[in-house]
């Protein structure tokens, strides 16, 4: 990886933080004394989630003290156009059940634009990242990486679709549109969470979607998908991670997928 960006130092910092968090989260994965609580929104949170976010916030307070921070588990801090967005463990339900599909998501936003994204899934031995203008990459380190490229599938009938669950679509009144999309494609699988979306960036999946998401669920994924040549909008077509949902495609299928979801 030798392409340069104005955010190279921020990308390196995100990798350093991901390295540290990977060590912490892997030490708690499948731990017999893992403590799990239920948050007010009835989703689980483990001691590993909290410790991972605290570690990232501590690093940022030293290395980027002027930047704002938004995390899933803690209160927002700081002001200004530069804002770090952190999901310490995306896929906590998998984490607490011993399923290895979970990841730490670290993003940097400059205004409303996501300019750095790192997704690290240590139990899978995988990491994905991108900075503005550098392309999207996967590998063990910055020095040893393979560039990502979305697929060239241009018909829904030939496409692979990944999603997280059916209940979310039903709860928001969009199940019929989702089922129309699912019936239109060649293959459906529920890989779920971050995994669905990075698979689009890799070209292994052509379309992924989730009906209800928060900023921290999506921010790190946006540059990885778009720098790989894909499109990332809400299910209503709002670009980026601010629309409360995600439709991720290889770009060629985006309008077709939006049309199906509007049913």
C-alpha cells in the first residue's frame, strides 16, 4: 500500500488503536468470567465493550486531544469538525455467544464526511481499512495488504444479497420491500453486521442492507465500501452514514436495489 492521503497519520493511529483493542477483546472472547449486562435499549453490552472503548478514548485524549469523540458506550466529548466514531465491538451478540464474527470499528469524520475507516475482526484474523483517496485494503498490516474491489455484477437476478435479520425489517414496516429485493436476487445469506458490508467491498457479495443502524455502526464501513468502488446510502438513498439505515452495493446495482426496497 503506497497511495498517500492527507489523513495518513490518522489512519496509522487508527491501526495502532485497533492493534491494542484486538489484544484486549481477544483476551475476553470466550472468557469464563465475561460480564454481560442489558442496556436500556435491551441490547447486550459486555465488560469487553466498555474496556475497548475506554482504551480508544484514552489513546485519543493523548494523541488527538482537540478532536471530538462519539462512541457507542460513552458520552460524546469535544467539539469541532474532526470527530472520531467508535463501535468497540460490532456484533456483541456474536461475541458473548462465542461466534467469531465481531469487529472493532474506528472512523474519523471531517464534517459530515468519513475520511478514515478501520474494521478489525481479530477472531477472524481479518482487517479492512480505507482513507480518503487511497483505495480500500485488507490484510495483516499497512505494509502487507491487498486492495479491495467490488464486483461487476449488474443484474439483481445474478446478485448475492446479505442481511442481518428479518425482525428489524418487520418492526420498521419495510418487510415487504425487503422480501421483494430478496426474491429478485440469485442468492441470500444472513452474514450480518459489519461482515455483510465488507464482503461487498471485497466483491464476494453484491448487495447488503440493514433497516435500522446508528452512526457508530456504519461510519467506518463507508470509506471501505466507497473506496472499493461501491455505493453506501440509507435504504431511502441518503448518501453516507447519517440516514439511520444502510444499503450497500457494488454501485451497478444500487438503483435497482433502492427501487425494490421502495415497494
